C-alpha cells in the first residue's frame, strides 16, 4: 500500500518507525487511530505474524474496526491478533493461565450489580458494628473505592484519604471487608472486571510464577496501545510488563485529552513515559482534520495553560469558519431564552434546517429549562 497517498508526513514517520519504545502524542482530530492501524499493517507486512501482535484499545469495537482495516489493506486473516480492551485481553489470558493462581478456565465474571450484591453479603457476614453501620459506606460506594485502589495500585486506606476523607475512620473495617470480598470471589471461582487486570499483572510480576510470566512476555513481539491518556496505573504497568522482553511498545495518546481521572485514569502515565523508558522516541501528530482554524486557535490557547505537558500547536486543514463565542448570561432561564432565540435566527435568517443544529450541555438535568423554552416557542426538538 502507498503510504504517501493515505497519510501525512507526521503519520508516516510513526508508521515507519523501527520497532522500539514510542510515545505518539496525537492531538485531537489528527488521525491517531488511522496511524496506529497502518503501523499494525506495516508490522504484519514486514513479516510479523498477527498472533504476535498485542493491540489494546479503549473499546472492542475500535479493535474490530482496526483489525478489519488491516485485513482489507493486506488481504491477511487477522483473527489471531490479540486485539481488544484490556479487560477483553485479560479475560482471554486468564482462561489459559489462570490455574496458576487458583482460577479454573471456566471462571465466571461478575458484573457491577453482582459485585455489589456479593459485597453487601460480605458486609452482613462480617457484622459491621451497629455504632458504625450508619457511617459505613454503601456497597456501591465501597466497591468504587476498592476499584479505584486496584486501578491506581494504592492501598484502600490511601484512596479513602484522597477521595472520601469523611470515611477515613472506617478505613480499617473497609479494608477487612475488601479482603474478605476478594476471598469470596476466589472461593466462588469468580472475577470482577478489576480482577481481570490485577490477576493478569499478578501472573507477570509474582516471583513464584516466573515461568508463566516469562511465557506471557514471550507470547508477543509488539505491544500497541490506543487512547493512552485514559489508562490507569494498573494498565500502564501491564503495558510495560508485556513489552519488557522485546521493548517494542507503541503508545498513542494525548495528555491534553485526559478526562477520566475521576475513575482512575492517570495522564501522568504519559508524562512519566520517558522516565520509565529513557530510550523512547517521541512523535507528535498536530495536523488536525476535524476543526476550523478559529476553534483550534481557542483550543491551542487553552492548552497552553496546562502544567506538566508536552507543548504542541494543532494546525487546521479545514477552511476558515466562525469564531467561537462565550456569552455570559444571568441565569439558566436567560440562557435557555438566548439559545432558543439563536436557533430561530439561524433557522430563519440563514435558512439552516433545525435538524442541522445541536445543543450540548454538561449534565442532562441542565436541559430542563431549555426544553421548556423550546416547547414554549413551538420549536421541535
């Protein structure tokens, strides 16, 4: 395939980089998934068997689309490629190697509701004292804290101190419940979503399982990771451990797009990449295909204020457009009036169809006043 027809020079540089540790800083709308797809295709075209590639993506759908695109480019059967979310890949690995840590190949997977039910029974079983019961977290709250501790690789007490300080006096009891919860899952031959990753890492790091860890590390020649800004510390450790032998690790992400810190995503995995991989090469994708120059100018000025970042300036391919406007308004009612009035102006004065307009808001509850105003003005939505 002809890369010069399909990709820009920045993207080609990533695709053709030798197999080694690479951090690709891909700004918004710069074609990072396309670039990663072509890098996979290049590796296969160069002689790498598909089953020797480990491709970690944010969704299984993204993995299927990338693998399908590689198949269409090369005419090669890519079904043997290990591609999918960390949880999907962890599940497959534990089916093969889980017996080393006491999991039979037919282990079950608890969904969040099942996990909350089991955790509630553990709390009842341990008999949380009546004096603390009213202050003890609900199973949902405790499960979120346990999950955060697993993803950030921190003790539960530390997570409670950082995220829910008012529960700190309950941290000891919570840790006891968490330990019993883990025991019950293992007795039942069950895993929750966090266990799929934590147990995978245990196979790689536990000295008593050195043979299994070595087999896992030797099972792939290349590790590639998409949406690297959204991984947590546990997933970052998995990437590093799986690439430890061959050092062919390609991580694609953008520290300016990390928005999932509330559930454990850790953008410092990007910031500290060179500290963990001193020989790594860093590439930047800055040619944006999505937005107008005016929108990128605003984005660039906003991003410039970020601390602990890799500086970059996104460049637009699209033609000139309208300047973004920030309108300060008195309250939610005036805001709804303004939006409805602007909809009518665009519709009547610029002949723009209503179906071509969208209103974005941060929480669904914010739409109430707007819906009332649109209904009052008989604007269908």
